[in-house]
C-alpha cells in the first residue's frame, strides 16, 4: 500500500534517544538550539528605533568616528572631500547608520585643528629635556622643496631616548613665502626652534645639503652644521663620470637607448619578445635620472644584463646605439667601481645609520679607488678623479669634532678607523665634552632648585610678614650635628672635580681597550644600553653624538609624501594645510595613533 507520513511534530523521543545513547551529540545539539533561540529573538520596538536614530554631533561615539576619519585622511593622504564621495558614504551607512557624515569644511577646520593640536602637544612632550636625555642632545636634518605653487622647508628632529631607542620626529614642513636666501632660511629655522621651545644650545648638529644658501643659513643661525654625506658622494661620482670622455659618451648612448624603450610601447613589446627568445630575464630597461647617481649604475647593470637582446633589437630596427666589445668591457669595469659606492650610499641612507659610519666608509672607499686590478683598466682617469674629489670634499672629516667623537664612541669602530693623531685629539675633545656636560647639568639643577625655592622666603621677598621661626627641638639639633660631623673631612669642590676627571679617564681607557663589536651584526645603541651603568659618563656622550644620521635623507623622504598631498584632488591646498597634514601623516604613525 502507500507509505505513511508521520503527522506528529514532536521531537521529544529524538532528544531522549540522543541523551541516552549519544550524550556528546546531545550536548552539541543543545548548544546549537540555545544559540539559535537567542539569535532568533526579535528586537524590541525601542531597540529598532534606537538602531535607526542618528547620533547628535556631540555624542562621544560620533566624535570618535570624526577623529578616525580625520586620521585616515592624514595617514592615507586622502583629500578632505573624501567624506562627500558616494562610495565612502555607502560604506559608512553600512558600517554605522547612526553616524552622520559631516561637511568637508567641518573635517578641515574643527576636527583637523583638534587632532593637530593634540598630536603637537604629545610631540612637544617627547622632545623635552626629561625624555630626550642630557643637555645638548638634539640633532636635525633639513631640506627645501619647491612645487608649482608652494615652497616648503622640512625639519626633522633626531635623538636617543632614555630607553636607548633612536627617535626621528618630523617637526615641520614649513611653507616658505620669501626668496630662499641664507638670511630668510636662517630666520625660518630659528623661528621653528623657538616654536618648539628648543634652545639653540641644545642643537648638536644640523645636516643640510651643499647649497650656498643652506650653508650661509646655518652659519647665521650659529649652529653646528654638516653637509649631507650622501649628496657629497653623488658629487664625487658625477665628477668622475664627467672627467673621462669615453665614459661620458657611453653613459649618454645608453641613456638615449633607455629613453627609446621607456617612450615606446612597441619597443618594449618587441624587447620582451626578444628576451623570451634568448631566455633572458624579462626586466625593463632602467632610465637614469640626474638627481640619483645610483640610477646611472642601475642603468648600466640593466643594459649589460640585456646586452644580447639590445644587439638583436638594434639589428632589426637600428634605432639605438650599439656598443663595441671594448665599450661593454668598460661598462663592466664601471659597474665594478661604482657598486661599492652604492653600498656606502645605501648604508648612509638607512634609518638606523649614524654619522659614526662616515669616516670609516670614506677611508674604505679611498682604499678601493687606490687598488689595482683587471677591473680597473680603461677607467683610470675616472678613478683618479673620484679619488681626488673624495679626498678634497672630505678632507676635513678627521678634524670635524662631531664626526670624530661619533666614530670613537661607536663600539664597532672606536679609534681603529681613525689616524693616531686624530685619536689623541678625540680623547681631549671627549674630556672637554664631559666637563661641558657636567657644568650644564649643574646649571640645570640650580635652575630647578631655584624654581622650587622655599615658599616662606618667596613670601618675605614679596613683602609679606615673615613668620616667627620655630625653636628647633632636640631631634632637629641632633640631625644638624650629624650633618656637620659627616661633612668634615669630605673632598673640597676642587678635589671632587679631580676625582671625577680620574674616574672619567679610567672609563675612557677601559672602553678603548675592550674589543670591538661586529660591524654588521653589532647594535651600538643596544651595547650602550647594556653598558651604561658600567660606563655612565661615556654613555651620556654616546647618546649625544650617536643621535645624528649621516645624511639629510630623512628630510628628503618627507617630500616624497608632499607630492601625494599635492595631488589633483588637493591642487588648491594651502601651504599651511599641507604642512599640518604632512606633520600628522608622519607623527600619527610614530605615536601609533595614541595621543
């Protein structure tokens, strides 16, 4: 007959069966049933109404989202008008329908000003004397940039904090409205220091480019300054390439060929086909640019790698220059000469590099350029010119106080990278710096004690009636007697200074006798952190002189972001707004958005 269908909807028997014979399955099923029951609960009318009701602008939840949107704008270089974009509106409506998007003007004024003010306050706290360490402990890098409508000057601050960590803070990307004379740049620089409450005496060093106006500006500001080592190396390479006609001609021919491939889609496509046929790496031809000397090296390397493909292409089209076998040998030798210079440039441009690497790097480069070998043939004039220029441009390196002291206070180098006479001078300079530091600390303590003077004395000086001094009790008199007794026989101020000098000299000799740490794997700041208790006087000087980078690259990198800030969506952005956006872009990330 036909099958019967159960009409009962009761599942009691099934639950009983599971409980008796399948307890684990029963427990799991119960959890799922209870979860589904909770999830399926219908919201109340009040809850439904509340979920659709817009928050007022004063609601803390709304304010937090305001700030998050502003942080996104600054961090990702978005225009203020992003809040009016259709896609962004849809996203916010889906994520939080109770939030009301504000106008572009509201984010640009109210929220922007609030976030900038709070971040600026936090940054000021970071560079205080208490956090940045001993007196005279801040170094700076600075550079100038000009766009179509605005000119900006960047100022980046560097120091080693109490935890022996390198700190790099973008203080300003200042809009400049006058002619970039030395006088004007000096005024802007000093104005920025004043804005951040930084005394000129705290400036250890300013890294700048080699422009005459920048050199004059720092002289007028009366601060220690130094040319960017990476820029100086670029001048050395340029002098070398331009000194030898054969080398300059080859570089010009290869640049012309690179331009051909970079401006023709058809040429790129055919080159790629040839690369496949010859089983060569399908790399693009690199174009050299005047502002980066190592781009010339990379162009030479890419051309040498694709030598066979270029020869085939030239045979088919005849639109690029063909080098002879001797010229390709010259290219190979050029690469061998320029590669070590690029390694040095990259080392000087690293975020963790210090000026302690400058003298050792220059010394090694001199040795390389003086060396003889098969890779040196055909480029003798270039090498001789580079060696002469290198010596000339860095001739004062071992008489530059900050460079020498940074080198000798780096446990990777100490006195090993310096001439014997320089080491002798360095020891005297270190002792002078130690005395200066002691005096600065004494003055700082005296000033602090003066601010915390006896309130009773202050009231008397202000004309208030002096209170009657209480008669000292037996306990107070006893303490005075103890103080008098213990003060007897102690060292006089002069004797104390002499003892301190002896102790410092002992620390210095001990440090210089100890073995070096590994140059590549060793961490100078970590070493000083571990040895700061054992060598406290030297550690203070290490924090001061190892804080400076060897180049102004940190300030240059700021301007790579400026080009993103001045995109087509922000073409009418004022210099002041660009300055603040750049400030937030870097420092929000530095603070990990915690301010």
